[in-house]
């Protein structure tokens, strides 16, 4: 009788622990959703006639966007040391086949990325340029685009150059007029040949209170009015930490 009681108690404890873990998962998911996707706004002031005239004289510029650790962070089934705290729910899960093996990627969106894309897509032509494989990068871009048609142009690993063991991105392949194209990327090595055409951003992995994308909006708002982005971005050399 005693052994049956102990076994029953153990079974109840195990069941209760599973229920508690599930409830904690749901609570963390809701809190993260509230914190990460809280309503935010960037005050877009109506342009003066002079500003409108200035924009009318300039061709629409191109903003190149990196994916991993810039707009999103992901990890897959085989990762032993995850950078995301265990139990943190992903924003979406991708199932892709790589070398005939199914792989699941758990993707976390950087805070405010949807709002960021909504705003900057009104100012620039957006291009995705990632060193990831196309089968993965295209799926991530589809999720971020969310049928809005703002991430139509995309470049992947096969469009990168292998230089000293790392992938670099040729910005001139996107637009040969470098006065009107620049890249937002967390990796200085990716744009080592074009430091004057880069807007650095810190790598993001899991911090739900990160505001880096929001902090860039004033700069991006202003850059659309310059005739050559390099005249401004070349002043960021100290932030690149090249190689």
C-alpha cells in the first residue's frame, strides 16, 4: 500500500511539474509578445514644400538588409549551446530540407522589426542580402514580408564572395551607383569593401527590450535627403570594428 502511495505521489508530482512548465511557457510567451510587439510610433512630421522639392530631385535610394542577428535570430534542432534562454518561444518555426535532411529553425524577430520595415519601406527600396542559404533565407524573408511586397529583391549565399574564410557582400551588384545604396548589417566583415556605405548595428540574439531598430529611424529618415549617403556614413568608421 505504501509503495503504491509513493508511486501515485510521484506520478502526481511529475504531472503537476509538466502542467506548471506549460503554464510558465504560456506566460513567458504572452509577456514577450507584449514587450516585443508593443505599439510604438515614430513621429513622421509632414514635409515642408522645400523638403518635398529636395526629395523630388533625388532618386529613391536602396537600403540593403541583413537577416541573422540584424533583423532576426534563429537556431535549429542540432544546436547544442543555444543563445536564446531555454523555454523562450520563437515567433515562427521554419521547416526546410537541407541535403535531404529536414531541419527545423526556431526564429525570433528582433523587437519592433515589423514596425521598422513598415516605416523604412516608405522611404527606400528594400533589398535582402544574407550570407545564409537561399532555402532558409527566402523562407525568413517571406515571413518578414508577410505578403506586403516590400522585400521583393533578395540575395543569398551564392551571391556573396568568399574572402579570407568569410562571406562578403558586393553592394555594387545591387546598384552600381554607390552614392544611393547602403547596408544595415551587424557584421563589419560582410561589407569590408564598402565601409562608407554601411550603417552598423549591434548583433541581436534574445534581448526583448532591444530598441536598436527604433533608434536608427531618425538617421534613416535624414539619409533620404542627402545626395550621397557616403558623405554621412563615412563618419561612422569608428563604429565598424573592422576585422
